[in-house]
C-alpha cells in the first residue's frame, strides 16, 4: 500500500497539528537551517499564523506580553544553538512572573545529541541552558512523541503554575514520517483544595474581626475576581494585591486599598495587625512584600497551586495547595453566616492608604504628577506595559488598574528592555484595547529594533521613552549607598526622534508634564504607532522610600 499525505505526517506537520489541537492560533518565530521544516509545515495550513521575528529574545518577550494580556499561551519557535541561548533571559522573565510561554526549538540530529562533536549549532546539551529559566523542559526522542510532549507541556501551563516551558526536537525528527493520528488535547482540570483545610480556613475567617485578603497573580490567572469580591464583602475584609494582580478588583472597589509594594508604611502596619490573612495565588516576591519586611502577626492562610511556594518565604499557619478560584469558591461555601467586620477596620485601611500616598506626594510631587498623567490620560481598559525605568518604577509603586491583565512589569527576573516587545505582543493579543509602553532610554536600546515588529504587525501602540541620559536607578543606588556615582551610569543616546522616523513611526518630545499629558491623551486614541520622548527628570523612588522606611520603622 502506498502511503499518502492522508495517512502520514512528518514530525514538523505533527508539531503544527498538535499546536492547533491545543487551540494555539499564533506562533512567534525566527527560522534557521535546522528549523526550516517547521516553517514549511506552517505554510501548508491556516490554523496557526506565523509572526516572523528578528531576534529570539524579542520574540519571547512578545509571546510573554501576548499571554499576560490575554490569558492565552504564547508560543515561540527558534532554531538550534544560539537561538535557544538568545531566548533564555526572556524565558526567565516569563517563568518568574508566571506567564504562560511555550518555546519549541530544534537541536542537532538525534545521533549527535550530547556528543559535543562540533556540529553546527551544537553546545553539548542545550536543555541545560533552559532548565534554570523554565518551569519544565522536554526533549523528543522520537517523531511520534512530538504531539504528546506538546500536550504534556500545555497541560503544565493550563493546570499547574504557568511559566516558561520548553520543547526541544532533534532536527532529523522534523522530516521523519509519523502516523497521522489525532493529536491529544488537554482538559482544564483545576486543582481542588482538601476539604479539611477549607473547613479550617472557613472557621478562622468566620471568626476574624480584622480579616485581610492578599490577592496574587494566581487570582488573575484563574479568573477569581468575582469570588474574591464576594468573600471580601461578606467578611468586611481589607483587600491588597501584588503588583501583577492589580485590576483583579477594580481600583474603586470599597474593600480594596493600594500599597507601595516596596515600602507600604502604614498599610504594612495594618497588614501586621490583621487577625487572619488569606493570601491567594502569591509567592510573596521581594518587590511585593516590602523587601520581605512585612509581618503577619495574625493567622496566615496561604493558598497556591504550586506546593513549593507554600512556606517558601512566610511559614503559614495553614497551607492549601489548590487553584485560586476553586479554593476561594470552596471557602465562600464553607464560611458561616456572619456580619461583616466592623466598618472601623475598613476605615482604618483607607486612612492608612491616604497617609501612605499623602507622604509619597509630599516627598515626590513631580513623580506623583507623572503617574496622575497616566491615570487621567489613559482609557480604563488601557494595557500599560512598564519597563524598569524612572516612570516605570513609579507606575509599579503607584499606578492603579481597573481591569485584570492591564498592568505588566518585570517583577521577578527584572530585566531591561522587555516592555517594547511585550507591548507589541499585548496589542496582537488584544487589538481592541489601547496599549502603552513605558521604557527608559537604556532599556529601549536593548530592544529598540523590535519597533519594526510593531510596524510589520500593524500594532498601533504608544511608546513613552523616558530619556534621562542615564541608568537612573543605578545612579541613585550608588549615590545613596556609596555617596558617589562616577562610573557606569551616564548614557550616550541616539536621536530618538530620528530613530522613530527611520521606522516610519511618528514621534514627538515632551519637555514638561503638561506637554506629556497633551501628547499622551492624543496619542493613545490614534490608530497609529506613536513614540513620545519624555525628557522630564523624575527622581528615582529609592530616595523617598528611604525616607518612608525611616519614618515608619
């Protein structure tokens, strides 16, 4: 019997079919000699569309921004060797910030794996490059394994704690024949909590007089905002969020207060006085928990889908391994009938928030005004993608959000330059929402050439380049800790207006905050790519935070 295309696949077509079967409709890719069969397979179908990139790191950042904005899995494909190494930093960012990114790369032929014989793109074992920066890594040993490995990794992303996951395929397997069977699909099956733990949590919260809910990224991933609000309102609980969980409750929700995640001052004192804290879907990152200076003097209940996070930083009185939404639903069902906590508890929380941000406004008036420009100029559904830069740092500290997935920031790994490609990925994922990228002059020079991807993909985003001609946070840290900043801070920059013009992108300069407000208000409503060069000097948050920590220590 002669086999036809209806009875066999190649490894490459099996890969593309497996992605399509998991609901993947877009892949961010850079081709190479070893990965040509993947791109040929993509060209033979329409279910999975290619976004053709320029650099592997930028592509992973795009996939990361795509996932953060939409809840869908961002998928990247690259060639062997240097392509894999180029992905590593951005994969680490996805992993530490719990963003769902699947990377697929080729490697040397099956017979050369781990031989280190000097084959093209060979560096012994490239899985070892990806292990530290990924949640899971797998190598396919046979072509017929490809759909199953893809399903396994997608299952990790949809039913475990998301992050970067990596599939490596020896390039000879991409041309090998495999049976054309239906690829496996992944069912979403959220992890339920143990009933005894839920009962205890319900009893403790039911008796709390000063309850507090700490909502982390897991509440956003699981879509738990409505249940979180229900629980908070029944208890009369104060709600605080991690930075990347902002918007899980709208900023104006009466139970929600905001805190500076690095120096919460009076809000942190309130947290310490809570008699029961329910922390859901959080790993208590250093830059979420006031450099781990927050204290939980009452009972601490910690819910997380990842068992390894329970007790990693704060030892809970009760640990619950479960999906955030499923756990909250179970706790609400278990909660005894009770009146909400005395309104004095929420009143105190609101007073603490006012005191904190009053102090910040007093210590950093221009910087607070810059954040207010963002608040007033941007529509409520704007996705703000902030890099580590002067305005980005202040957005991390002070910018509220009214919807989930509308604030992106490099929390864990904390690299520079990701905001521009992330913003492009976010706009591809959410074409009907405004997207604003906030990036520094130094960070922009990491990934500025990704501007061509915004042009290519016709993604109308607004890019705010904060030009202070320096690595400002480094300079501030050196001045505060050493009393001088003589080396490694000052930057020679290109002409950002001409840079934008070279890509066919409209650009303007804002030398005052009033000019910035006018430019941003106009730009964000245009169906075009715009670059605003902000030259206003903004003081690094380290200066006022040093004063805040002294005041409230």
